C-alpha cells in the first residue's frame, strides 16, 4: 500500500512538472488549425459538378444522427438548398458543402422543421464572408418569415457592424431577399433557369397547408424530384413520372406505433389516434413503393424519415420492409452526409 501511494505521488509530481514545463504553443497551433479547418467553407466548386448532399434527413422529432430536413444541390458552380431545418448550417459545414456559393434556398412549406435553420444559414454565411445575396423562395408566407427573422436579428446585426463595418461588410446582405412563389392548381412554375438547368415548383398534398411544394430539378439530362412533405399526391405522380431520382419523405406505421408505446412508458403521451393523424399527412412506405412503381421512377431515396431511425443496417432494412415487393427500382435510405453524384452514378 505504502509503495502504491509513493508511486502515485511520483506520478502526480511528474505530471505537474510536465504541465509546468511543456511548450504549449505547438499544441495550441494544431488545435486552432484543425478547428478552423473543420469550419472551413469551400468557396469554389467546379462548374461541371452536379451533386446532392443530404444535410438533414430527420423530422420534427429530435435525433442526434438526423438533423432537420435539408437537401443541398451543387450545380453549375452554385449551391441551392431545399429546406433548411434545425442544424442545417452545422451539417453543411460538417460535410464541407460550398456554403459561400449558396445562391437560393427553396422552402417546401413552412412547418418549423423545414425552416427553423434558415436564419442561421443566412446569418452565418454572411458573418463568415458571403458577399452575394441569397434568395429565399417558398410558398406564400416566406416573405413574412424573412421579415420576422430580420426583426429578431435587428440588435445582433447592429452590434456586429461595430466589428464588421471597417471591412466594408454590408448589413443588408445578412437577410437580403425573399419571394413568395405562387403555384396554381396543377401547374408547374419555373423558379430557376440556366440553359438546360432548371428548377420548378409544383403543389403537393400536405393536409392543412394551403401551399406545400415539391420541386423538380433538371440538370445534365437527368430529372430529380424532391417531394417535400406530402401524402401520396397527384403532384408527385404527375411531375416525377419516369424521373431518374425521386427524393421522397417516408412514414413507417409499424415503427411509429412502437415508438408511441415506448413514449407512453416514459410518460410522453403520444396516442395511437395522434399517430394516425400524423400518418394522414405523410406517405406510408408501402404506398410510396407502389406509387414509385406506377410512375416508373428509376431510383427512390427516402428522407425525412418518420420516425428518425438510427443509421444502422438492421434499422434501415426494417424501415423499408416490404417495399421491394412493390417497387423494382433501387431504394436508398438517406443519412445525413450522403452525397449523390448526379453527373455519373454515385
Ligand atoms: Zn416535415
Ligand atoms: Zn410538414
């Protein structure tokens, strides 16, 4: 015992001596350099790149693995975002998306999980060097959203300009411009066009919302459709017909029933009736598979997973159980950080 105490004493004295004499500078240099590198924004992208980044594959329910809905498209040297849910800016940086090339954010609808990260995507890119405006586009209500964000950040911007003004930073670039997109009935509306690169908005059916949109992207001869939140809808059937890729939300009834039972055990009451009401505004996995087969979609990627399952093989397999019996194409369960190369396979 006495020997053990003696050895411990020597060890502690040695550690204290090391801490006292060590040269911290190289350590601090490396920590700072790696921290900055982790946060580095890519500022250039190749003109020929055409990629999708799943920067958030979750839903309103909190998940460490799956951030709120967020999908980035890198094309023609620019970046476009479809929804900006909670954690979007963190995920974009984590997966080294070229955020300083972000030119437009398209919101599918104004449910909080789809827009709660918008302010920080705009503000953070402005604070760290964005010199061009980002347009925020979405259903009616989008202009109000930006007006509210401006108001909420008013004092922040005023204070930060004490530091930034000397560098010529423009405070109006933080939250520059928003536009409500009007889409009537079954029409499809062009919201971005650059030669044969096109993004269009169409209506989907997300009950209780007057306007909820999906987006069709045509780039490099390929067609990609983003569903937003929707039931199995005529809009997706019409505009994703024969698409190369359909990125669609997905609801798994069995998982949600089990989740409901477990939540009740820990006194979070989520009744079977409430789960049914949630189901009624989303797309069940098996019905989604049937629709994908019916409209001839070549490949299906599931996102906005309800519930947000862990990204492990067995959970993914269970989530899509039965879908391959109904749909012959490829099914991918997206995860945060998944990049898909649209120019040449994956
Ligand atoms: Zn949602
Ligand atoms: Zn929604």
